[in-house]
C-alpha cells in the first residue's frame, strides 16, 4: 500500500483547506492524509470490544458514553453493529 498517511493523529483542517494550501485537488488532499484502512478497522474493532465489554459489565449507555467520550447515540450504533457482526459469525 502506498500513498496513504502514516500519522496517528486526527487532522485539524478540512480536505478543502488542505487542498487550497497545497494547490491540489480535494481528492489528492484526502488521499495524502487518509488513515490506512487496516489501521481504521483495527481501531474500530478495539472500540467495539471496549463498548461491548462495558455493556456486559452492566453499564448504561450514558455511563459508557461518558467513560469513552462519545455520544449515547454512538454507543447504541456500536452495540447494534456488534450484534450484526456476531450474527454473521
């Protein structure tokens, strides 16, 4: 895989702003700073396991959200997706 970003931090500006600064297209700017897919999937899986684990410990959606710094809607979505993934296995 080549051309993807390797930095482990979130970007602070939009692709449009970066493209303007670089004098390139937005698509090129996105490709340059994009997180490699494997890294994203690994991070998402770790987050899903943590949310599921906290829920299995009996925590409420609100408590999980506060613990992880995400919204209660995100907690619900992650748990919904986790159930779907489990159905496929």
